[in-house]
């Protein structure tokens, strides 16, 4: 009977060890491989390219307007420079999102799932039933982390696509923007004045830039933050409630059951 008990424990530990090894050597590399997240990464890179264009456009237009004589265009130049800073923050958020797409799978299957298997092994060998409950919760958190980042990217992309035309309009305005002035001798000298048409073009560019900034803030910052807070809330619920928890006596009963 004692041999049967030990044999069953060894079998359970061996299976859990095999699961941990497969998670580390097979599943984790596949989950972290950018090639398996090609669509999500491509969508994020498209947003990054748009943000870089708009950020550079705002900074370049601001620098050009600041070269004009007088103070007439100074407020516009300052506002554009300020907008460029916000776009840089959005760019940082997008790069973080891009890294997390692959990193979430690595964290889940390289760390959390094997750690859960280790806890269950200790619970079987040492009879620590509480470790089984903790292990299940750790494994559940790993699955949530693996799924929540792609879900956040997908949700952000769905919202972004509905407003992508505003971003494209701002890019088109910048590509077609020409700042011209009237001068008696030379362009932008002390007698130069910016044309009314140029002011209208710059104002139109700023309007579309503001709308694009709002779209980017919602899709790149607000939605990921809401998803993150939802993740924190869900993890808190998992650790505080007795839900989705295996019966902690099942493994012990299985280990004590005689063969045959």
C-alpha cells in the first residue's frame, strides 16, 4: 500500500514536471514569438508610424512658424510644440503595447504556469493543501495575462479603425502644408507677413491634429488603462474569492487510492 501511495505521488509529480517543461520549452517560445502575433504587431506599427508623422509634423510646423518675424504666429507655434510632446507620450505607450504583445505570453508560460506546477508538486509531496489553491489561482492569472493584452490591442484597433480617417486627414494636411509669406525683399525678412491662406491651412492642420490626438489618447492610453484596471480587479477577485478553485482534497485522495 505504501509503495502504491508513493508510486501515485511520483506519477503526479512527473506529469506536472512534464507539463512545466513543455510550457517552458515549447509553449513559451511560441507565445513570445512575434511571428505568431503578426497582425497585432502590424496594427501597432501602423499607429506608431502615424504618430511619428504627426509628432514630427507638429514639431516641424512649430519650428517654421517660430522663424517668422513678429509675434503673430507665436501662439500657433507654441500650441503645435505642446501637441508634439503629447504625441511623444502616445508613441511611448504604443511601443510599450508592442513589447507587451509578446512579453505577456513569455511571462505566462515561462514563469507563472511552471510556478503553478511547482506549487502543486509541493502540495502533493508535502501535503500542503493550501498550495494547490494558490497554484490554481497563479495559473488562472497566467491565462488572463496571456489573453488580456491581445484583447486590449484588438479592442483599441476596433475603436481606432472607426476614427482612422481623422488621423489620415491630419497626415494629408501636413503633407500638403506650405507656409508662405509676402515680402518686399526676400522671404520671411523683417517686412514679411504670413498669407491668409497659410493661416487657414495651419489652422485646419491644427484642428485635425487635435482630433487625431484625441483618437490616439483614447485608443492608445485610455482603453489599455481600462483593461489594466479590469485585470487588477479580476486578479483581486480571483485571490479573494473561492471561485474556480480545485477541490484541494482531490489530489490527496488520488494519491492515497490504492492501485487496482
